[in-house]
């Protein structure tokens, strides 16, 4: 499947910003990511009139296929799907998109204290017995505690006040972890949340774990960090995950989606000010001064981004404090494109492309090559850039990012072979065809990712405001989902739920 066909579709969507003036609708949806598009999908099925206002010049939000210079694409945002992510799997099937498994054949790499070790494709590296026991104990404890979370209303859980008084870091301290166990659990946490353990409450972390399932399957931390056996990184979308947004936008009708339309203000209209009998309508003002009226408004954005909109009248204190105190994680990706996936070959160790490291910028890596048979072929190694490492490199040049990641890749995938006299691997790491770097922290309409996190006291004091409507003003976004918070599935679920409030109301 060639990705060049994405360009005319995106241009077609962009042209809708020049269409007829905005007017009045049943519902205005603010945000053209999967949450907003999911809401629009439900509204469309119910026969409601709607418009989606998206600040960017494309749909998808933090789901984005970047075109490569040599043809093909790479995914710089949300990339993986897995079992129990029912809504996103159903949408992919409905849109005729196929899935293929994330590459997970061969050996993984552990890079610890400057030494490189390979091990089987399992979530737990081969470390000393005490460290391994502690790691499994922490994961098991998280899973057990998560069973006590009310997934729909975690702030109402029996032990919520106790869990919300401490950070995840404070909860970890009594385990007296070895240096090795500490490194592994912190790396796993940062890979999932893109923040340090002291930046979120224990209640928030347990809610996230509990949400990694569905109505019949309990969530586990194992599922969040796994590839095989139902892991969150099990499959990828053929053609790239942004096709979920692009194809859904096409079905909704391009005339209903306005790109390059950032919103500055949402105002509740005066009671029946136009004599139409509607005393709970809203006027939405774009940054260019354009206005549009709707009986309902769905704000499909992360809470910190939703705070950038002015609300008249002001929102309730709980919602205002929620948006002020939740903060975005820090995340990015650095992707190296090669002629071939040389690390997979037997001569180079039959590696999965997965590495876990306690140093450098690339702390967690994956094989991001496109499916076999893709034309043109794309072979790629990808690393997440997260938490403190991302924040440090937000202020550096892209060349500095790729230089450090290149050194890390060489240490993980090539240094061992070079030491044995095989220069081919070292040369392969050096011969990158193209680098792609995406720093979501620097995106005006993202300011980080993959999700907004809550520190101590936020969930128990203000958590209900994540989903609580204010008049005919509704809130969506992956943070406002019952299941798969922080994932594409959670974004869709929250959009469907907000649209249901409109329809049922």
C-alpha cells in the first residue's frame, strides 16, 4: 500500500476551511482527533447536524503519519493497538483497515551499567534473582490494587482517598528496590505514562492500570508493557494509524470538518436571544473572529489544552481546577530509516529491535518497519523520548537529538558485533537513510502526551469534572474514558460517551 494517496486527501480536507461561512448546528465538536471524530460519528448516525472544528491543518491530533522523503510513511504519534481495545478495533474493521503484528521475533537487548545483554522476547529481562523478584512483586501489587478501582468512577473507589494522598514514587519506596529493579520499573513506568513516578498519584496510576481492559477483562500492568498475548503493542494498522482519522473524516463528510480553525471562546447565549425557543445554546468564537452557534458543544481535548479556551460564563470550580492542575506527559519519537531491517538477520543476532536502557536518550526502542510487502519497503528503528529525557532535549536541536540516539542505537545493536570483528552492524547503524524526529512537547496544540496525568489530590477532589457536563457543554478526550485512558481506544470511547449525552438529552 502506497502512502502517497494521503496527500490529496489531506489537501481536500484543508480546502474545507474555505467553504461556506459557519452557521448553526445541533452540536459543535471542538477537536478533530479520534475523540472528536468519534463523537461526530455517533452524532451523524443519530441524524444530528454538527461541525468539527480542528486547530491543525489535518485530522488525527496525536495520530499522525509523516511522509518519508524516499516514499512511504512513518507513525510519529499513536501507533499500536491490542486486544480489549474494542472500539478502535471495531473502527478499523468498519473502515476496511487491516492489522499486522508488531515485529517480536528474536532477542531483545538489555543495556545496563554500560553492558549489553540479549534475552528472549519476554517482558522481564534476565537480571539477578532479587531484582527480578522485586520487579514481579511490584507489577503483581499494581495489578492486585487495580482490582479495587471503580473504573467508571475511580475517585469513588473505597481506598481512593488513601491512594490519592501519595505519589506512585512514595508507594514504591517501602519495596526497598535494588538499583536494577528500580531502573526496570521506572523505565516501564516512563514508557507507559511519559512522566516520572513522583509526577502522578497512586490513584491515577492504578486507574490507568485498571482501564487497560474492557467490561469483561480486568486491566493489568503487564498488558500495558507487552506485545504478545494481548499486549497493548500487539498490532499495527496497515497504512498507518492516521488512516483511522482520515477515512472516518471522509465518511463524516469533509464539509462537516473545518481545519485550521482554533477556538478562542465558548459563550452561552442569552436565554432565547433569537426567539427560537432554545435557551441553552452556545456561540463558539474562532481565533480569526468567526463565530458558530450550536445547541450543544463537545470539547474533545486534553484538560490542559481545554483550559486555553475562554468560557463565558466561567466553568464550575471543579472543572477549572482540574484543567489547571492536570499536566501533559513529555513525549516524542526519534525514528531511523534504513535500507533493510539488518538487526533481524541471523548474522546480526536475530534481534527484535527492542532495547531497554538505563542511560542515553533512547531508553525504550521498537522495530517500526512497515509490514512485509509494503511498497516502498520501509525498515525502521524507533525510540520513545520521554519524561526527563524529552524535557532535556526539547531545548536542543534536532541534529543533537539524532546524534545521541544514533550513539544509543550503535551501543544497543552494533557495539557487540563490532567488538567481535563484524563491522557490518556498526556500519548499518551509521548509514541512516533518513531521520524523523517528533517532539510533541513543542506542538502548540498538543504540548506533550500521550495523556494528561493527575498528581495527588486531583482525582478525589476534581476527578468527576473530567466527564461531568455543564449544561449543554460536554467533555471528551482520552483522559475522560472508562477504559484505555491514554490510548486511541480511550479517545473513541470518550467521544462516543459525550455524543450519547447529546443524543439522549
